[in-house]
């Protein structure tokens, strides 16, 4: 069995040797270790993968012993994942299909190690794509009037299907604070600009008006402040005066889908940690 | 002789055939033509290079006939440049040497077709570099108290040396509005961020705090609004959580010098036009 | 009506003014012009778009007059396209789905201005995708023994469906010379390396073995020499020692689909010209 | 005191916990650890930085104990570096100044933690730059006839000045095998193409002839086979049909200097390891 451990704690001497010594003593073979120290915040981060013979120790035993002997003394925030357990990902969409197609075609090829219990949209336009890929589709329209009711329906679905994390694949609605509270650093958005430039609505129009020579896309975890959450991945592409807003959108959509898919993969592979509204990406 | 013509005017039918027909009739051979229409603003832009036998026509005659027969009827804003005339470039610097070294080493290699009558700084730190390259150096300190006097000295130097355009190679001072008025779209600045993100002071610190995954540099013409002028050139480089602010600065400086030098070359080659606070770059 | 004209001819004085003058005289408004001179080969290239009032002139008349008055005297190789006529594109595939999904999702969004009469494969694996998108699928297995027969079937289909150009979306077979002869610069391939590095089979394995820090993808027109045709588009992505061959493949596939789609779009928009085994891309 | 340890050895269980445990037991605080397993070659790599109180242990003692207790049992190839000791770098140049200026301006700014005992060239063209920066310059012409004698002179200088590593900053001569033997993975070259494409002479001309859309530069350690040594760093820039060979060279030179400087910095910071003609870069 393979166990992935993600740790952050106040920086102090002896963490690495204690953790690796513990894993070794329990019969584990460390196959990956990476660490980072945020010197400004004085916080230590580590990601460690190790393989165990299942006859030696159980995941639950390892976990409880690690917590008692290592995690508690070092005051760690520690997460452990057993390989082979697929997280459940919900897709929220609206009318654009490029990110949806990109994620679903990767899912179909076995590139994304997840389950996709459902696709949810405030519009019916892309229902046929969910049918193409035989994934349940829920249509929950959102208007000023029914907002609370729509949120309740969403939350009920998330609960019913035991969703682990949400991907906003160009879902053009604000996510409710109580949904964010239930999914802290577990809602991944794609914003069609190079954040923090052009946060908010119509970033391609704003980029065109400003006359930038490079446009971008940013995938980030959703927090209450709009387009201000921890950035997971960004990429850019050059543009010129000769490109129209329509060209910006076409070029940008190629970025959006690739950037979002990369971020989703990093999240699925448990390679992301969040601290102080920033990410540590162990890639 | 080679003449470069830069035109912008209200978009209308027949501009291209009129201009090319005129050049052809005067014995010119068109060796480069590029055009752009800004459909939002309904403005036509063109850059044209043509070669003439000097025995056929003089530059002054060509210019006055073109203005009468073509430029006036089409209501053009038109600039003509005769090849072989080197523009005079002043370099304004402070304490960072990377952009200065980059520009001067290119100048030394013959890559930049300009004269550099002087280097001006508010500090003495880099005077030795101007001596290395045997270019006159003027030290004009700028303080709250002597601001007006310093501006006067700068303007006097710019006038005395008949400077055509100014390059701010990490000059850490605000340029006075009256200097900007005298050099409209003729002062080139390098800002160490991916504008419009992180305008103003300490952009690397701001980028670090925001946790971006890509940092950038932007070269733009200086206007009265800080870091908001027409963008000439931008470039970016990836960063990770493992990079410190010091790393951001080191990686960024590599961008700054390349981006600034590219912008300066475009300006020298008369490949830039400005309209509505945006550039058209005929590269 | 909008006419797009693509020209190449020996470089000589007066081409631009003659062409633009002719178009203007026929009542056309030039909305785009770009030109290029290959000084080594002494060849002139031009792409021109112009709009005409259909009551003034017919496409056929314009074409024949242009050929007589302009094209013949200047010894031009000239192609004209009337807007609104969609070219017919055949997709050849094998077992990889990423390029196929990318092209079909763009086609579905209206991004590609083509018809897709059929998808052809030497395997049945991706037949379900053609069904998802309701496009006819032909399965033509290729073995050493049936090669000639398979080619005949392909050629018959291409003829029957009046195919204008072919896209090899990771079709893992060599195209027969007589097919190439019938489709000169009309078969677009995607090769999964940064050509000319790693031509031939298994480029990701070769790149891994060489220890490169950047991998690429190249879209090119197919010629008889393998992976040596005119390059339309290339792009790259960074890799590190930590990436396995599997990682190279995953990262590379993101490049492949974007690079191929860009090349296909350029071809559809008639923005590509070929000369001396190189392309001129009027983008 | 800070010690940097670089290790490679056959992959086996327990390496990380043994090494980190040893460092911890000797009173060291690990401030950086990164590891890599080449699964094809079954080789383990590690880079570790740790800080020690000098009163606790001496560098020599730590080294000898580590070698006995850890390095020998695990069959390690191990290198240790004490911080604060600047390596001695020789610069070999010919006629191009861009890489030289870039390295020397960084050196002047304190960005490169080295000594530069001398600059050596087969031409006198850039002697003035060495004078600008007050670094000794040796002119050793290389002809067919004097080759052996020139090599002897070079080797004598390298020995006399106790040079640790050599940077070929566009030195246009083949390095003698016996020099390479004395400096294994310690001679850094910049090649002006995206290797393995366009190895050998005139890569920009070859790239132009092939019609590529992206050109590159590669910094690598020199081995006996020309342009085939372990790659340290690569970067690329886009080009179009409109760029001439002269443009390729100008754009490429910007790449060359940045790529070479990055490689030199990685080498100085002991972040590079070589195995099987490939590099592991702990950046």
C-alpha cells in the first residue's frame, strides 16, 4: 500500500529526520520526499510518499501512531491519503464547452483518477455533452429570486453524492459562502485572465482595452473574495494589436482548458497545499 | 534612399491603393507594407518602406507632394523617416545596472542604430559604467526640495543635446508632466511587473504576497498616469512557491533588460504607433 | 462578397500598387493586406482580402480579369477563395483520442469553418467518439498485406466525399505517395516532437533519453520524406529530470492538440502559403 | 557553517532516513532536501543543505564520519561543499560579446558567487571588455599548426590559476579531449540551437533553411562528442517567416546569454548532478 503524507507546521529543527525515521521504523520505503520552508511565515511544508507491505501495518494504525508520536509533538497540520481511493469530483458548468470537453476527454482516457458523480449547470445548453459521456446532469437554474433555493439544491446534491471537491469549468455564477465553507480549498475555479490583472467580469474586454501584449488564465481555489483565492496554476499566450476581442477569447480558451486541467490533476494527485492564501505545489 | 512612412487616419476605402500608387508613380519600390484596422475605433494604420533612386526625387519634395495629394485628402496623421539618420537617445538611470549594461553592450555591438549623447542619473553609483563605455554622465540628484531645479537641469540637457527620445532604464523617479509633454510617446519605461498587475512601487513584493505562478516585465511609453501608458512589449517567466522575493528580483531582472531592449529597438526602427493609449507594433 | 487572394511570384517592382490598384478599380475595398519577400529566394508573397458589392462584379469575372491583367504579366502563382465556401476536411485517426476530441469540440462550437464528411481509422477504438459527434466513421485496417487495397479504399472515399484536405490527428500510418501527390500541401500532420529533433518513431522516448529540458510538438504539411514537410506551427513545454516518459507523453499531448488545432485553423482561414518546403503564415 | 551534500547511489530502502538521521545526530539542521529516483537506471539522487554550529563539529570530521558510516555502506558517489568557498571560473571567448557582457555585468553586481581569475580568447577583439572589468586577459591564438602548443598554454594557465570550472561564452573552438578529461562535467558550453536539433556549425542558418517556427539555445556540459553532452538548461523564442537569418541571430543571442547565465548560476550553486549523460537539476 502507498501512503501520501502532507504536512505543515511551525519550522523547527529535526522534522525531516523524525518523519523519515518514523516511516522507516514502521517498514515504509520512502519513494518521494519534497519539502519547503516559507521563511517569511516560518512554516515548514512536506510531501512524502512511502510504500508499505500491508502485512506489516494497517493504514489506521500507522495514522494514529504517526499522529501521536510525530504530528502532535511538532504541532503539525497533517493529511494522509491512501492510494487507490478515487476522490469524487463535481463539475459545475454554464454555457462554454471547452473546459468541459477537455476534462471529460481526459477522464475518458483514464488521465484523471477520479469519479465524476454528476455535472451541474444553470443552463441546459451542454446537457447533450453530459449525455455523450454518460454522466448524470442536473439543471439548477439560478436567478435573483431563487438563489437560496438553488444553493440548497446544490448542497443537497453535493451531500447526497458525497462530493470531495468541485470544479467550476466556466460556471458563470458566484458560489455561496456556505458552500465555500463546506469545501475550503476544495473548489477549483478557472478565471480567464492573468490574475490579479483583470479580476471580475469580462477580463478579455478589459485586456483588449488596456492593450496588453500577453493574455493569461489562472486556476485558483475559491474563497469568499472574488478571484482572490490561492493560485494553483497560470499560463499565458502572446497577442498583438492585430487580434480582436474575439481572437483574445479563442486564444484564451485554449489556455483556460489546459490551465484548469493541470490544476485539477495537481489537486487529484494531492500535490497542492494552501497556506496564507498561497499554494505550495509539489509537482 | 529609403523612406519609412507611418500613417493613421479614419478608415475608408482606397487608402492602400492611393498610397501605393503614389509611391509607385514617384519611382519608389515598396519593400515593406503592413496595415492594421482598429475596427472599434474605425482607424486605419499603415507602415510602408520604399526605396527611391535619389536622382528621381528629393525627400523634401516627396514629403510635400505626399502631404498635399495623399495625406490631406485622407485626413492622415503621417510621419516620414529617411533612413540613415540616427535618433538621439538619452538614458536615465538610478542604481540598478542590468538594463544599462544590456543597452550599452548592444550599442557597442552596433545592434542599436542610435546616438547616446549622455547618461543621466540621480545617483553616482553607476558613473563608472558610463566611463567604461565612454559616454558623458550627468549626476542630477532629485530631492523633495530641489525637484523643480532638477527638472530644469534635465530639460536644459535634453534641449542642449537635441535628444529625440528618452529611455528610463530603471530610473526610480517620476518624470515631470512638462517633460512628458515635450516627449509624447517618446519616453520609454520598463516596469518590473506584468502590467496592469502590480503597478506602482515594489511589484515583486506584491507578486510574492499574492502567490502568482508567473511574473513579468512591461515596457511602455510614459504618460502622466503612473504605469498606465501604451504598452510596447511584455514578457513573463514562471516562478514557484520555492522562489523567494530575492529570486523573483533576479529572474525579473533578466526579463526587464530583454523586454526594455526589445522595446527600444522597435522604437528606433520606427515600428511603433500609438493610438487611444495602445500601441500598434509593426514587427 | 469577400475574396481572399494569395499570391507568390518573382520579386519585382510595382506588384503591390498594381494589385491594389486593380482591386480598387473593380470596386473592391481592401480590408487586409500583408506581404513578405523571401530575399534569399527572391520571391514575393502577398495575402489580400477585399470586399465587393456583388452587383458590381462576379467572382468569375474578377478572377479571369485578374489572371489576364495582373497574374500573367507578373508571372504569379495565384489562388483566390470566395468567403462562405466551407472546405471539406477528412480526419484520419488511430487510437489516441486527444487531438480528435479537441478538433471535434471546436467543430461543435463553430470554431472551425469546415465540413467533416468522415473520420477514417485503421482501428475501431475511437468509433464511439465519431458516434458521440454523429460523424460517419470508416474503419480501414492497414496491414503489410493489404496496404495497396487499403490505399485504394482511402482514395475512393476521398474522391467520393470530395475531400479538400486531410488532417492526420495522430494517425499512426505512413501516407501513400500517390495520396500525397493528390493532396500537395493539403495533408496536415502533428508530430510529437520539436522537429527537426526526434523525427520518426517514439520521439518522447528519444527526448527522455537525451535529457532535454524542453519538449515540443510540430504541425506540418506531409511530404514524401517522413516528418520533413513544411512546418506550420510549433510549440514547446518545459520538462525536468523529475518527469518520466509517461509525464512527457501527458504534457506533450496537451501541446499536440493545441498545435494541431492552430495549424488546422490557419489552413482553413487560407493563411498559409508554401514555398521551398517552408511556410509563410499570414496570421 | 553550511554544508551542501550531493549524493547518488543505487536506489535502496532507508537512504533518506539514514542520511537525515545522521545529520540530525551530528547537530545539523536540515534547511533543504530534495531527492530524485531515476527508475530506469535505478539510481537515487539527493541534495541536502544543513546548518551546523561550528563549535559542535568540524567540516573534515563530519565528512570523514559521513563517508564511513553512510556513504560507504550505501555505495554512494558523494560530494560535499562548505559554503563561503568561491569556485574559480575561467571564461573562454572568441569574438561575440553578448554572453561575456552578460556574465561580467552579473559578476559585477555580485549575482555570481565566483572568482574570475582570467578571460582567455583566441582573438584580441574583446580584450577591451576584460579591461573594462579589470580581469586579466590571455590571448592564445589557435591555428591548425599550433593546436597542441595552444592547448598546452591553456592547460598551464588552468593549473596556475587553480581553475575549478570553465565557461565557454561563445568560444568558437573545439576543446581538447585532455582538457575535457581534467574537467569532467566542469566545462559549460552554450550552443545556439535547441539541441539535439542543429548540432554543429551554423545552427541559425540551418534553422532558417528548415523553416522552424521556434529557435532555441542550449547550455550543456562539454563531452568529447560535439554538442552531445548533458543538457543543463534550454530556452526558446518564436520566429516567423518574416525573420531573416540576421533576425534569428539577434533573437538567439538574447536567449544564449540568459540560458548560459542560468546554467552557470546552477553550477555555482552546486544544483547540478550528472548521470548517464543527463543532468539532475535541483533548482
